[in-house]
C-alpha cells in the first residue's frame, strides 16, 4: 500500500475528477499540488466535501499552492499547508 499520493491539479481540472482520484487512492496521505488559479478548490464547498471524506476515510490532506486564499481556506478545514521555498 502506498503511504503518500501526490495529485497534481491542473488549471481546468474539475473538482469531481479530483475527488474521484482522492477516493480511489489507498494512500493515507494525499498531497494536492495546485496552480495559483484553478477551477477546483475555488469555493468553500470543495473544502467541506474533501474534509468530510478525509475524516471518514482516515486520510490526511496537504495542500501546496501559492494562492493565499486557498491556503487560508485549507487551514480552516485542518489541511496541512505546504509552502514552496523561494530561490
């Protein structure tokens, strides 16, 4: 069983597609790498759904994104926020 799964989210990926990937993985930790602007993770409902599913499945979610609004929302829903280090 894989312990960590990294999901690279593209700008035009739909939330439902990402949610399916999350559901299908057997990993206990999932890291979402998000672009600064994305169709997914644009509203609070996305965070509510993912948070609820993570709790039910015992999975830990981490977010890597340069968008401060996304990071703030991720923290509110108890996701780990990974910050990229600059040069």
